[in-house]
C-alpha cells in the first residue's frame, strides 16, 4: 500500500500538520485523513507504529476540529466517522453475495492425504499447488466495499443471511474504511475474514473481570463474537478488536477494467489485499506443491501455535489456483477446494463430581468444581474454578452434570457450560454456603462485588494463607518457612499469626521430627535476616488487597514510616503514581482496622524494619540513576523481581506501566500490550534481555 517514499513523506507530513495548516481547509482535511489512515495501518496492520500516542491524538483532534468548522467536507471514510451515533434496537438481516459455507475438517495425515487424492481426482490433474494459512479462532465476518469505500459488514449468520454489524465493524481500526480499489479496476468486492482479539488484550480483559468478581469470558472467539453484537458501538471501540481477512469471495470489475494479475491465485490475492492496506495472513502463508510437504508443515506449525499473537485452532489448506477452485466448486456444506487441519482439542467433557468451597487469603470464597480426570492440551485436569456464586447461577452448573471444559494456551481451565441435554434428573443444584467453611463466621457480600467473603480476621485458613504470603520469596523471603511448615507450626500452636513468626519457641521446634540443629539454625537466621528487609517488602507481605510489588514500592517511597498511612486519605493516596480509587480505598480500609495496626505495631516491636530512610528519593550515585525501567514478558535469565532489584541497586526506578516517564522497556518472551504501547509512544528505548544485561554490566 505504501512505498518507503510514501512512508517518509507521510511521516514528515504528520509532523508538519501538527504545527501548521495548509492553504485551504479542504487540503488540510484531506492530508490529515491521509496521515491518520497511514498511522492506523502502521499500528494495526504492520504492528510497527511511527507516531506517539500524543501525536496521533493531536492529529485526530485537529481533523475533528476542522470537520466541525467545515461539515460539508466530512466524508463517510473519514477516521472521525468510525464513531457510531447512538444505539440500535436490533441488527437487520442481510444476504451474503456468496454463501459463507463451513469447512470440511481433517485431524491427521491420513485425512489430508485422502483429501488431496479426492482433489486431484476431481480436478483431473497429477499435482496441485496448495496455500496454507492459520485458522484463526474468532468471529467470521463478510465485508463489502463499493467504489473503494466500506459499504457493509455482516456476521456469518446461517451462511446465507447474516446480521448487519457495519456500525461495529467501523470501530475496528485494522479494517480500512476505504482503499484504492477503484484504481485497481474494482467496483465491488466481498472479502471474508475473522474478527479476533489479541491474546494479551483478552488476558488483560479477563483479569480485570475476575478482579471485579465477574466470570471470565470463555475464549477469544466468544469474546469477539459477543463484542460484535453489542448494541453500543462506543463500547465495541473500547474492546480492542482486530481483524484478519483471508478470502475474496466475489468481485465486480469496473467497465473496461482488466482483472489485476494477482487475482489468479489465493496467495496472490491476499498479498494484493495486504499491499492495499488490509490485514491479511500474508506473512504467515506458505505455498507447497505436494501434500507431504503440507503435512510436515502442519505438524511443525502446531508445535509453535502459541507463538502467534492470536488464537489459532488449526491450519486451512486451499487449492491455490482460483480457476481450479471454480472448476471444483462446492457441496451444499463446504467448498471442495479447501479443508481445515484441526489441532488437538483443548476442550473435553467430564463429569462434575462435587464442589468444594475454598477460603482465600483475603477471605473470598471460591467454589471449585472437582471433576473426573480428563486430559486437555497435554494436562490432566481434575479441578476447575467456578469463580463465584453468580457464575454458578448464570451457567446453571449442577453436581452430576456432564460439563464442557476448555483450556486455551496456558490459561487456567474453566467450565464452558453444562451439557443440559444429557441430564438424567439426578443432578443436584449447587448450594452456596452462608457461613465460612473454615471458621463458620457469617459471610458478607459488598454491593459492588460478586464474591462472598469471610471478614473474620482470625479465620484459620486466612491466617495461614497470610503467613505463607508474608514469608514468601517476593515478600519477606524467609527461606525454609514454606507453606508446609507454616501449616504445621500453626496446627501445633507454635505460630498463631504473622508477628508470631518472630516469637517461635525453638525448643519445641527442635523436638519435632525433621528439624535438626542445622535446619533450625538456618530457619532462625532467615527469620532474623528478614527483619532488615526494605519497607516495600513488608507492605507487600501484609497482603493488602490490590497491592502488588510495584504498588508496594510506590507506597513505601511516599512515607518515612509505615504508620504515616494511618492518617492518609483517599485523595492523598490517589495522587501517587499508578494508584487509582480502588487501590486507594483498599489501602485506607486496611490501615483503618485496629487488628491490622496491632499486627504492624507487634512487627515493629519485634525489630522488623518499618521505616524508609530514603522517602521520595531516587538513588543518585548508581549507573542507572535517574532512569526508569519496566519489564514485560517472560525473562529467561532471572525472575522479574531480581531484574528489578538490579535496576534499583544501580539507582534506577521501576514504573508500573508504559508512559512518557518510562525510559527503558525490557522485553522477554511473549511480550504483549506493553511492547505495543511503547512502540506507539515512540520515546521508550526497547531492550532485549541480553541488551539489558549489557547495559547494567551483568
């Protein structure tokens, strides 16, 4: 779509337009649209943004202001027209130009070999060239462009009729509102594709839902499909949908125009669309002349399926030559010239045997379904979280049900739904407890939360879980005081609460089996050493809801002593970096409780460090003094906390997110949305793990 010369021109044009107007409003608006469309293409299709967020927002704001001054110059394909005007009561049904049929499926090499034989017999040829591409797991859509402009977007529906979701399709920035199709001689074209959600976007969205006590969305496919049918297009815009377009189903040439040469093969057609600015699997497609090579590639690809940014559930093999496709035709169900090679299932059915209710460290009650063991995605699953009572009621899951269990990638398994058609009448409704299963205290539920909680501070399960967390490596790092020993000491009355860690009766410990002189000495030394840990580890170790390591560091750096938080209010806390109302409220509630203050006072009396001598200060004598860092993805050389410690030892600071204040983003494997945002910002230095090691001299 854009040559290197175009890209350089448009980049310079964007910079100029941020500061200047052109001679006429018409020229200014036209060029603003051109550079914004270019920026969208770079960001959503190329995944290589050149403008920062602020620059992009400045251009968009300027275009909107110009169009408000000259409404007669507004066109349907302007970037400002992606935003829908209000709500619809329902989606009208529309006909597809060509039926959207299903694909025939294969699951092994024998199936593919047999399909290849049928293709060659039907076509009457000895050899067929195949194009192979990922089978994206999303929501199918059909787009129609007329005279270069997006005219309609529809769901698959029943394959013949679909729902008109054009208003929502226009919110997806990966999909061009217009393209240079007229110059190519195309009057009308129908393009098929898949609406998808980036794995990191989906994961972040689900984490947010779970933190709010809501059930996670089942999978990216359901999330994409559900989002497409949201009546509020403004809400659709927030969900971060993307698109992959994989097939031209029909096109009409303008009078006297010649068919573009690339439209003779499937591979050529998707490269052609990609060059015009459409998101296609052009970079992931492969062409093979023999089915044995296709089979080999399918098996190789399956081992790397999780490396793609979007979920895929297989590969699609298509006859590459369009003339041969037309000759082979279709059945009433599927095209003869294409087949899907499905990967090993990540879904399975099992029977729900019983439900156990577990008490978490913060008192939340989680129903956990115990199911008959079933292998899914290489893991044998026996327990599945049901999250909260609302999820149980919403899905109408019952003990004795046959349930559909799914595990996508490394995501925890979850129950998609019960198979109600298999019920016998013997299934039992799940009854949620009214009292804590650990201490029998009455459960409470906040108005804005889905989770029931035990608020008894002395609940034995909570006490044990809090001590385990306090002693963990990322908190006070008390080695040898793991979960088993904490549980054992608690049951024997040797460890009643967190302050009790510093008052253990060692004579009694020495009488226990498995505790020799050396092991006792090591544990004593580890506990004594923990008293010198910095304040942020104490704050993190106390287990305040919504306070992770980074937030704990932010809190610690704001005070000289932890007791100062006794007098803080929400407004003062919210002024700290990366701390919003939810976290601030949680911190205020924690320090307002007398029992929590008692624990803190007892820790101080035991000699635990509760002070911060470097309040508000950044180390100025280190090699990284004044520099800010953020880590994303999986590091291979050390844990993220260890890497952050290296930065802080050398005078640097750790931020909680990507912003204009960030100097370096260090990326490990599977770096996701933070990397994309840093690229788009344009001011952040992006380092590999090896480059980071070289920078810090490790």
